């Protein structure tokens, strides 16, 4: 028997749907019972995020499960196509449909002549891998919608902003503001935090792709091969970390970053960093959550602030072999003998005072702050230093 304590690792299916949920005129039809679709929508609400895509379910009864009657799916697709006239419909099977061996490709092949919308099928039930594989699949699928031969514009794509990460829209807003301030570049497509089918179709016109997470690398490679769009991987945390990130964008685009609006803020950051190193009572930081933000934050705290950094195991860690996790008893002892700042999910920080906690992962719990600025860039560094110094 496999036992899981606390929150289990999300499945491939959940990652797929979380990533697709941010595309506002996308229609998603799940061939399965209504409970699985409701669970997806409820999970998004727990994240503090409403689905932008349009979700439908065929529901299921014994006719489907026992006798393999797929007429209901055909009727649903025809009705959606006629009533809403969407450009794209994604049809995916639930775990139940996968178990009974439903042939979505065959079903949709037969119905395509009767439907104007582009039909995309996803098979397998989404239970073979964890949620990160689902996110990678969804991002690449959305990338396939990009139209060829579009003129290049002074714009950027943001790849890997997804609902599985806490505060993901605030983080994307922070990057958009930095790109406007430093390069005069507008956002072309936020994939898939907040976008549309039309924006996905224009992916190829961007001058650079900014990759926020490992799961978006495959899409970035695809877009580089198809449209010759360079990409920059990583997240801008801290003073030096943000400068390095901006320098990567300079090399990728040939543009020069404008720091004229940052003079006062950068001076204040240097003072705050010096104060944190010399005077902050907090000398250790504990991190837990999604791999990419945890890795980026750890580098900032360890390299720029000379703090000890420890890690707690999380169901959001897709590559646990890359971290050395504290045992629960060792974590308790650390908190008892040291001033510690903990950046983790709502469950792990709920009993800590406000001055010693920052939420960086789901779930959200009542009583914790829900409005939090981006932790990236110069503004994010100022917020983190304020936590350390006050």
C-alpha cells in the first residue's frame, strides 16, 4: 500500500488543466463524470484563481462505461460548436474513459466533418506522470496554435506562468512592468497565466521568450526552431540576480536596458542589503514549494545576503533529488534556536507570526494574506529585505 501524508503530488491531468485554464476563449470538453471537472474548478478556486477557459463535461452513465456508447460526446461537441462557435475545442478523456479504453482520436475523426472548430484530442487519462508533465504538454499544445509568417514586433512572450504557482499573476505583472521600464517592450502572450487563443496564435511575432520554469523549456525550443525566437531562462530575484537576468535579455535581443528610473531604488536596495547582512536578526531561511522559485530564492538569500538556506519537502517539488530536505524534528529544533524566515505553503506557515513567514506555494488558508506583491525584480527584493530588516 502507498501512503501519502498531507497533500499528494498532483497528477498529470491536473497540471494539464491548470495550464489550459488561463486561456480565455478556449473550450475544453472532458469525456468523463462531472465530479472530475468539478474537482478541477474547485481546486482553482482554492488557488484564488478563476478559470478563464470554458470547461464542459459530457457526464457518464452505465451506457458509456459498460456498453461504450459515445453518442453523448458527439452531441456535446456538435452543440458547443453550433452554439458558441469556438475556434478551438480540446477534447480529453478522464481517468474513467482511459480505463475503459475510449478511442478519442477515432471518435473525433468521425465528428470533424460536422464541426467548424479545430478539434484537438488528449488521451491517456493523465495519471501516468505528475503535474509538471501535464503543464509541459499543455504549453507545447498551445504553442502549436501559433501562426507562421508573422512580422516580428518589439514584444516578449512569458512562458510558464501557470495557476499551480501561488501569486502567479502578480509575478507576471511584475515582469511585464520590468520589461516595459527597462526595454520598452510590451507583453505579447502570457502563457498560460492570462491569455487567449488569439494571443497564442501570435506567439511567433515576439522578439524574445522569457522562460520562468523548466516545464516551458520544450516550448521555448519549439518556438526557437519554428520562428527563430531566442529565449532567456530564469527568474530575477534580488539586486545582482535581477541585473544578471536583464543582461541575459540584452544579449538575446541586442537591446540595452534603461536603468534611469531605478537610481533611487537601487541605492536604497544596496543600503538594505548591507543592513540585512550586518544587522538582521534572521540568519536562516527555510524554503518549500515549486522548484524554480525555491531555487531562485535560495540563490538570492545565500549569495547576496549570506544567509543559511534550508529546504522542507513539499508536494510541489517535482525534482526532490536536487534538494537536501530537513527532517521535521531538525526543522523544529532550527526554529527554536534561531531566528528563521520561512517561505512555504499556507499549511506550513499558518502558525508563524507575520514577520517570519511569506507564502510562496499553495494551498491558501483563511487568515493568511492573499494580496502579496511579486517577489521578483528590484521591487520584490525590496519586499523581501523589508521582511528581514523589520
